[in-house]
C-alpha cells in the first residue's frame, strides 16, 4: 500500500511561513532604519545652554577662597602655637613619621618630634598590629609636602595621608 502526500498544501503552508517571515524581517528592518535615522537627526540639533546660578553660591565660593588663602598665610607665619576661633574638622593632610609594632618606639618617636617641633600637633594611633605616629593638621597638599621634606631629615620613613584634621574657623 502506497501513501500519497498532498504536496500542494505542504508547499502552500511553506510559502505562507516564508512570506510571513519575510514580512516580519522587512518590518523589523524598516523600524530599525527609522529609529537610527531619528537618532541621527536628533544629534544635529543645536541649542543654547543657559546656566542659572544663585548669587549666594558665588559669594560662598569667594568666602571659601578668602578663608583658605588666609589660613595658608596664618600657617606660614609663626604668630602663636594655637590659632584662635572655633575648633572643627575638615578633610586635610597629615604626615606619618612612624609605623611599627612597638608602642615604646611610637611614643619615643612622638617625643623626639615634639622636642624638635613644639608648635605642631602629633597623634599616636593603633591599628592592629601597628602603632602609627602622624603629625600636623595641613589644609593643603603642597603645605604638607613641604613639611614632609623638612621632617624627612630626622625621620626617614615619612608618608603623606589624607584624613580628617583639626581646623580653626
């Protein structure tokens, strides 16, 4: 017994699938082209940028600049060991002069530093397993680096750190 297939209906459904596939492909291609051309045309538009700035921000920036230049001038002139004003903290720089496991050596390094520089604060901290001695409360990196070059004569292993420092407003 021989089974015959209806080749006309199978070919018709294959044609339908092929034409549907081609239609979807054409629609996707046209949509993609349209989206890309819209994106390209939107890039060509030129406009004006208007910056609206509050005058209080400008005044605050000017006062901060004046304060920082005044603070730098005060730190370079040796008038008094402690500045007058309100004490606070700000992000600044300190110079590390000692790091090691010995508590006695840390305090000895601090004492030796205090003998040479009485007017500069020193801080001993312990972060397991090392004691660290950091000195100074510098607002600018250049000021801290200049002091670091000076201290390097007595303390050969010095490093510069960014951290919260004591400031007077």
